[in-house]
C-alpha cells in the first residue's frame, strides 16, 4: 500500500487510489489480512478526501460571501 495521504498527495491521486482499493476489495480475491489492510487504507483515504472537500467547500463559501457583499455594495452605490 502507498504512504498515508498528506499535503504532498493531491485529492485526485487519493481519490484514484481509493477507487483502486475499492475495486481490489470488491474483486473478492484478497486474503483476509490484505482485505483488512485495504479497508484501513480506504478509511484513511476517505477521511483525507472528505477533509479536502470540506476545505474546498469552506473556501467557496468565503469567496461567495465576499463576492455577494461586493455585488451588494456596488448595487447600493448605483442607487445614488
């Protein structure tokens, strides 16, 4: 298995690895020990991906709030 996901691993790379882990587990060809290791790795990757998605969602909220405030402020200025 690959190293734990971290700042050096991109969301896309983690998602690709997670998809491979799921495919390996779904194949039913892994021995018990490998299945347990794959499950653990999948849980780590899932947590990493969720965290990255949450971070991105928060950044979008901040950007939208700033944009909406800017638009509202410029709309108010045009009323004068």
